[in-house]
């Protein structure tokens, strides 16, 4: 990785807002008081100025390039976060038949399904559960051919469940929440109608949501759809209908450039495979001292939740305190599942993961006796 040295001395394993490339942060700092030749800060630029138009155009063309987004897809930068899109998706797509399929594999897709119920009929493709540890085989899925769309979450950030394939849904438009794994693997856009991602996991600061939407699913919003969530209006006005999150769009453009300079999404995928393997191997080779509740073929490359010593909360607390003392931040599992969670987003280096695994080895040696 060509990144400037880690100037902070800590490693942020947080699940979002998450670590960003040091080089991007440094460049943003250098430019902050005067953007290009403007003599004003980027946060002071008019969203109608030609300088901002260039920032927007650059961010769009850069992400179109690295993700190979076809011409018939619009690239929108909206507000509202992932949660805003839980409403925006039904408001823009549900009108056709009034019913939608939701593949619920964790807490984020569960929340999306609940939000969609406000606007129409939701068909749960999988049996209801609260214990998310795997992705049931597609042969068991209850898909409805009359659905306006099929929705799934490509990577469940809390439960650490990631699809390593694209669901096969025939001609029904497919919608994916990729908030926590976009830019970590190539995307075959011939299979999708809408892909969205809140920025703060892998592409920039909180406050902007990337929405990539196929042209033919536009022009049919529900009449109650708020203008700021209306994909058709936002596509027509190029995300500049009202004031867009200008600073965030500037930063995500820089992150897209950084991805391009570091091997593109193909490079990020290789890195993600390497990093997650180092961590899962450590877990697997600890004789059950560390354990991942997730079925092997559904394990996320981005978010790795694990437990210690048979869910020993005291031991987990000691682990987190020791990690903190070594400068490893935000490793606490989500409050709904407990335990530990290491998030390995693009800006996390192999060295960062090795530092974590070295500490895990040390901690294992120190405490394993108590386990036998
Ligand atoms: C974080 C996250 C969300 C929610 O994002 P907000 O911007 O906080 O609304 C939705 N989906 C996934 C997969 C996430 O990781």
C-alpha cells in the first residue's frame, strides 16, 4: 500500500464512521483553508459554482471508472444515510406492484424491511429469525415473481454476514445495500437496479450516501415521496436540486482516487481477502478460545465479530482494555450481539491486522489455561 505513515499511532478498527486513508486526510488538511485557486475553503464554495461542479463531476467519473458503472446508471450523492435509503427505496420503486421481497440476513436488512412496511407490502423471503449466523440456501427462498423489487444487504455490518454471490432474481429489479462493502470487490451492474451505500464505512465522512440507480427504474415514485429522496428529481438535477453535502462529496472523490491509485476495487478485494484470512485463521487456530458464530461461507471480509472463552464477558472486557492500551480502538462488538468486532475496511492495512493478531496470540497464551 502506498499510504503516508500512520501519524496517529493508533489503529481505528471501528465499524463506522471508520478509518480513512491517511493520505486523503492529509491532503484534505493541506487544502482545507484554500481550495485550488479559490482562496476560500472547500466548505465555503457555492454548490452552483464551477469549482464545485468540477468536484462533483470528478467524484462521479472516478467512481464510474473504478466500479465500471455502465452509462445507463445515474450516480447520485444524497443525504439521509443508509437509513434514509431504507425509506427512499420503497418510495421510489414500490409503486409498480405495491409489494417487495426482502432477504433479511441481519439487523440492517431487518430495519430496511420494517421501514418498507410503512409504504406497502413486504414479503419476507427467509423464515423470521433473530439469530443471524448464515445465509439460507437460495433453493429455500420464497421469492415472489410479482415483487416490485428484491432487496438484500450485501454485507451485514453488525452480524458479520456477507454474500459472496449475487442473488438470482430473474427479471425483478435487484436492490442492494452495500454500505459496508462497496469498493471492496467488483460489482456486476447487469444484475442490479439500485446499489446504495452510506459513505462512513468505506468511502468517506458520514453525511453523504452514494446511490447508483438504473435509468429504467426511475419516473415512478410514490406521490408522497419527499423531493430530497426522489431519485428521479435528483438524477435530473444531478444531485444538485438542493444544497448537496459538498464537503463530503469532495472527500469521497479523493477516496475514489486513492482506491484507483492502490489497485482499484480489484486491489481492494485482494487486500480484503488477505486481511480477513489472517484474522479468521487466528480465530480458527485458537482451539475454540476465540470463535466466530458465522457459518464459514457467509463470513464477512469487512466486519469480523468474534467471542472469547465461551462468551466470557470478563475476559472480553480484559481483551478490549488490553487492546486499548496498545492503541487499538473501537473493537467492542455491537451492543446487540456483544463480544468483539474488528472492522477491516479498505484503509486498514495488513500491518494493522497483523498488530491485532499478534495481540490476540499474546492474549490467548496468557488466558488459555483457564479454559481447559
Ligand atoms: C451503517 C449501515 C447502515 C445505516 O447507515 P446510516 O448512515 O447510519 O443510516 C445501513 N446499512 C448498513 C449495511 C450499514 O452498515
